[in-house]
C-alpha cells in the first residue's frame, strides 16, 4: 500500500516562498500515492532549471541531466524497462526551447512517457529572461523593449502533430492537476501536460490571479475530436481551457518493434542461438 510520506525527500528546497512548484510537487506526490505507486516504480528525468530540481525534492529514482536533454535518457530507460513509470519533468525553457527538438521526435515515436512541463512562461533559474512561452508584450531585464518573436503555443503544436495525449492544467487547481497526471499515466503513449506554474519572483504578469481569471475546465469536450482540439488549443487569451485537449489511441514505439518485448531487459534471457548468424561472420 503506497503512502504519501514515502515520496517526502528529507531536504530543504531552494525554491522561493509561494513558487508554483510547491503545489505541483504536492499534486504529483498525491497522484502517485493514489495510484498506489511506490518510489522504486518511478524514474524521473529532468534538465536544468527550477522545475528541473524536482527529483531532489521528491523521493523517486532520479536523473538530473543537461538543459533541454531530459527526454533522451528517459527514452533509453523506457526502452530498457517498460515496467518502470517514466516521468520527464522540466521547465518551459528546458522543454520547448533548448529541448524543443526532442519533443517533436518523441511525439513521432509515441513511447509511453509522461512529460510534465512547469510552464511559468519565463526562465526562472537564470532570473527572468524570456522563454519560448513568454507573452509578446512582456518586457524583461534582457528583452527591455519586449519580445521580438511570437510566443510558442505548446498545446497547439502537440495537437497539430497529433500527439497521442495533450493536456493543460494549472497548479492553482490541485484536484484537476492530479486528475490529469492520473489520466496521463493510464494512457499508452507519450503524454504531454503543459502546467501553468506561476513564478512569483520573475513573472509579474502571468500571476496566480492572471491564470485564475482565465482558466476554465473543459466540459463535454470529446478529446478524440481533432478539429475541436485545434480550436481549443488556439484559445489562449481572455479564456484558456484546461483539461485533456486531444487524445488518440495509436501504436506506441514498442508496438512497432515487437522484438523489444514487454519485459525489462534485465528479466530477459539472452537467446545466444538467435545471434549465431551474426557471430558466424567473425569465424
Ligand atoms: C545549453 C544551456 N543553455 C543555457 C543554460 C542556462 N540556463 C540554465 S537554467 C535556464 C533557464 C531555465 O528555464 P526553464 O527551463 O523555464 O526552467 P525554470 O527555471 O523556469 O523552472 C537557462 C537558460 C544552460 N544551463 N544550458
Ligand atoms: S524563481 Fe520563480 S520558478 Fe524559480 S523558485 Fe522562484 S518563484 Fe519558483
Ligand atoms: Mg520556466
């Protein structure tokens, strides 16, 4: 029987008081406990940033790698051990900026990975430069006249690529976020959740209040309806929908390569006779 306290890391955080990363960590720990998972069944991969510190602050197996590079080692782990629940967690900069190329190929592969993006619409750790999701009209210490590029809409991008699971949530609604995390785990394939996570120190525009005034929960939306999902993904203004925007059951990377099997490599016998034809070449 899983218990919430199993996920508590005995370490102080370096996050600012009031940071949206705290409720995100609580929602994640609660969701994992409610799914009756234990820390040894989960491996979390992160890059660099405030969000990427998560494996230090929650007790699960963790790999904290380079900025933008959380997905590649997660792919390796999931290929080697399909029994492991693999969570990729990182910021909007790490996931959509430095790591943007990896997302698109993971959508194409559709491996069974849960990707939680702490989207605070800013580079938090490096003190407030614009990230790909920073709003067009926002000025920062570096972008003193505002951002010269249009903001990236990750949900619209993922829906456009027909990623097999695309959701949006907000740390200000813990039950909603938990529901999304559970749905992502149940889903077979790559599951992206873009999570609004206010950075109280460096993003003075996209505050808790800003999100609260705009987000609304989806009702009666059929996530398999692609055209409706595109319309909802485009809705990013006075109103922003949260929930499962798009979902499609389709073959995973594993389904396409039956040789990979459904067990961890470590539990598979090496069938030497299957490789004899290769060894023959060296005789
Ligand atoms: C390749 C590379 N580029 C830039 C940096 C510097 N850097 C470290 S964290 C960071 C921003 C992190 O922002 P985000 O991913 O949104 O995470 P947050 O801190 O907001 O949670 C940057 C630019 C780096 N470490 N490596
Ligand atoms: S800088 Fe922003 S994202 Fe980082 S810990 Fe502080 S409030 Fe959170
Ligand atoms: Mg960020």
